[in-house]
């Protein structure tokens, strides 16, 4: 991806920040990225379909810029022959890819393909924007929730005596407990 610096600059980031995200995308097959760079809000995750989480979770302006950068870098990887997707991966990443493929469809089949999915601290989630559903797997138990008019775009997890999932939508943050079970 020869134009990483140009794409990063367009979104107000340094070439180093753009390269960090491009490398993370390459490791994630061009569809997802786990990164850690101060300009990108510290530690974060992005996946195609709109799921984004950054360390500065209350900085909506930065989240928007990081999401746009990730989207543009992923598209540039696809348009330049797929370098972000086809780059050689480490054996560790290959093992992660194999595991993801084997366990990818953990949600009920009638939900279709998720717009985004991920996991955090032993909890897996998959967002289905077309059917307004959210699937959660915790301790081997799967629950499905109605997202209503929320367009889920990020996830965070409160730590403490009980970990609580909170999602970001166009209307702000929404707790998992506020989304009715189906």
C-alpha cells in the first residue's frame, strides 16, 4: 500500500499512525485490526461493518477519524491488488485465522451474516444491522437482543465485580441490559 502516508494525512494523522493501522489491517486480513498507537486513541480494534473501539472511548471526533482512516486503508488494500489481505501472515496470526474460521458461526443461523463481530475478555458479540439483532456469547450461553433503532458502531466493557457490555450507537451509549432479549 504505497499511499498510506497520503491517506493518513487526509484524515489528520501522521504517516507512522497510518502505517501502524495499515500493518494491523494486514494482520487482520484487511477486514479487522487490533492496534496500539497514541494518535489512534491508544489500544483499539476495528472491523469492517462499522465496529470500532479505541482507548479514548469518549472522544467521538477521534473515533470518527480513526474509523474513516481504517475504512480508507482497507479499501486501498483491496484496490491495490489486496496487499492488506494477501500479505504473508505470521504463524501466530495464521493460527488465529484458523481458530476464527472454525468458530466463526457461533450465533444462531437465522440471523445471517453479521455486519461486525468480535470478542473482549471472554465475551463474543455479533451485530446484525439488517435484522436489528445483537448476539452475545458469555460462558457458553448465547443470548440474542433486539437493537431497535440503534445502529451499533462500537463496544466497551465495564470491569469490576460484574462486567457489563456497553455499545455505541448513533444515539450515544446503550447498555446491553437496555436491549430486550428476543
